[in-house]
C-alpha cells in the first residue's frame, strides 16, 4: 500500500509542473521469458506528463509515465471456511502490474501530425491480490496480497500525435513501446491452488519481465 501511495504522490507532483498531460488505454503483450510463462495479454490504463510540450524550437522534453495493467484475473465462489460450508463467498484474484518511468520525449515537429520517439527508465511493481466480495453488493469485504515483487525496467518506443482541434492543444495519441524488465518473482492466472483442507499452494514464477505495450489515448498541451 505504501508503494502505491508513493507512486500516486509522484504522479500528482509531476502533473502540477507539467505543460503536457495525457492518458491512454493500454494493451500489454508479454514478451520473451515473460511471454513463455504468461500466455495472455494484459489490459489497463496509463498516464504521462512532461514539463513542456516538444516543438521545433525545443524538441526535447522530460517527464514521467505511470501505468496499471491486469495480466490475469480469476473469479470463483467457495465456502466461507471449512467449518462454515453453508455460507458461500465470491473470491476474486487479480495479477497486477504497476509501472513507473522517467520519460524522455523527442519530437522536432509542428503542425497537425507530429511523430515522436520515447525513452524510458524506471521499474515494475508486480502484485497478486485476492479479495472476498459481498455476494449481494459486490463490494470488497476482505483482501490480501498473496505475493509482490519489484523489477527494474527500461524501454523505448515511438508514436504519432494527430491534432483534434484548431489551436493544436489536444491530440490523439497512438504509440507503442518495448519495455525490458529485470528478473522478478510473480504469480500468474492459475498459480494459486488449494487442497480443500485449508492449505494454499503458490506456483511462483521467476523470469525477466519484458513487455510490449500499445496505447491509444489523448494528450493535452496546457501552454
């Protein structure tokens, strides 16, 4: 929880200084060793902020990028306990990934269409969380982190901005990035099993965590 709070505070402080702010829907495709263990795609959201908007006069900008992806989810119903089998509860287990990077952007263009390239350096926070939900309302009742770990990450990518208004302050943003992740431990869908007697078993994976991400979103130039 502390790591999540620090990430959010870092994002808010960056946005307060930013002159370009954007967000996107994100598709994550596990690559290399990570793709051998996790054979399904990840889905989520990402946001970024740079301290100024790149232009012909000042083509380089720096800022930060943050993303949240779910790369596995399981829903099932089971008895509340071994001794209270008449009461069933809904349980959801999600495999989650926070990533946060320093962002270096280059775009020496102006006009309605602006290609750019990115460089990134930061890290990934993997965590798997199981939550008991109220069967009637669907609200969370209890939750627990089953496993969490951290990996370093760096990457590169590129994209294109297409203006959405006359004064060129709002752009459609389509981009792709390849992120190389260092070795870490994580769980995937199906990694947690139970024997029916209250014993829980974890099939922990360990590998590098390379990820290809594809983004569709918008960016606003504040000044």
